[in-house]
C-alpha cells in the first residue's frame, strides 16, 4: 500500500523503485539473519542511514536463477567474490547489497538449487575488485540500474545469511515480497494514468462537447478502472497471505507464491491497459512529455517484464496449480 501510494502520487515506478529494494531485499535478512546482523543492519536501513540493493540476476542466466555463476569462495575468514550481476537498481547509492552467489560450483551439486548462498555485504565502491556500469534505460531514469562486476571482492565470512548452500530457499522470501511490491507499484501507476486521462477528457472540448462525453473515450477508461480494482483485490490478498504465512504454518510457500505471482501478473496487465488508454485519450498530447502519461506508459513495461516475465508466471500457474506438464 505504501509503494502503491508513492507510485500513484505521480512519482511512478521511478519514485517507488528508489526505495523498494530496502523493503523486499531485506526480508530474507529479517527472517534468517543472526541477532548481530539484525541489530547492526536493519535499524540503519529503516532510518535511511544505509540503503540496500538486491543482486541476483546475471547476464548469462536471466530467469534461470539456479544457473547463476557468480561465485563466493571461502578462504579463512573471508569470502572472495567473482562474477557479474546485471539490472541492479540503486547500486550507485547503496551501501549494502543482498547478494546471491555460488559457494559450491554448479558442476559439483546434485541439484541446481543446492550450493547457492546469500550474503549481506558492505557495498564499498572504493575497495578493489568492484566495478559498476550504469545502464541507459527506456523509463524510470531517475533511478539508476547497473551492471556490477566482482573480481576477487573480499567480504567477511559473517556476512553470510543463514546456512551456506541454502541461499535459494532463503531468497524465495524476498522474491514473493518483490512480486507484491511490483504489483502495488503497477496499480499506483495505472490509477495515476487514469486520473490524468479523466481530467483531460473533462477539460478537452471538441465539436462543442467534452471528449469524455463520448463513450469511445469513457468506456475504455471505465473498463481500465475496473480491471485495476480487481487487480488491487488480488494484490492485497497476496500481501495478507505473505504476512500471515510467517505465523500460520498451514499457509505453504507455494500458496504464497501463487498469490504473489498472480497479483503481479494481473496488476501489470491492468496498469498497462490503463496507461495505454490514458495516452490514447489525450490524442496527440499524449505523446507530449507535458502531460506525463507518456512517461507512465514507458514505466509500466517494468512490472510486465520484471522481476519475472508474464510467460514464466503463466508457466508457474499451469504447472503448480493446474498440474499440467512443464513446458520448459
């Protein structure tokens, strides 16, 4: 609800993404971190003294998280990290990074989900072995997205979150939270676009009448509103399940995953429809930066693509809910 409000204020995805990693990326730390980690890290993130970024995606693995190659090799009291991450939001300003890396090579594990470990590391750009490259983006340009290169970057062994080799199970707690947050941000973007469109449709007069008096303008906007409302119910349901699952053992992680993925899918599609119709309702002025709706349309591609594509969500639902054969 907080990030929906930020996005809906007009700040859009850029405004929400400037802070959202501090919310979802810290969920695994909050659940599996040691007392010392929680005491030293979480209060500083809450106060704003520290900012966090989330590093999972790699150029060669993308959606295949289990095949990531960034490695963290323990030598004495330190882990030596080498590899590459991509699409890391706010890395330019972050002082902490929640990192997923391989502590056992993929070739040496029985299952791909084994051998991954999660860390909360100091992200110190002045130290050797760390390089950032900013990515030029289609939208959300107020917030940086980056490639991050590690070359024997050294971190203390006590930055490990939970047990070594259990990182994939741990990170799921952050992934489900991220889907909820992206859904809320998409909703805010859609509502903001509709507000702009409705105002323009009332103010713009053509042939002696407001264009909003024409059903060809009014009905698509009304339809978009109802889809946003339905997606909002799905999103709030997913958020409730996510919160309740920490106290109610009868709520499985699969149940939470289904709800969070469904919410992200529905909210992203509803937001896209709202933003596209807002641009079209403005006519030629929808293409002008002055009215903001073109920015909303560019930004609403983010929840459709990230952190997981629409197609992979459909694959997940068909396999886990409908029990259909896996297609990939």
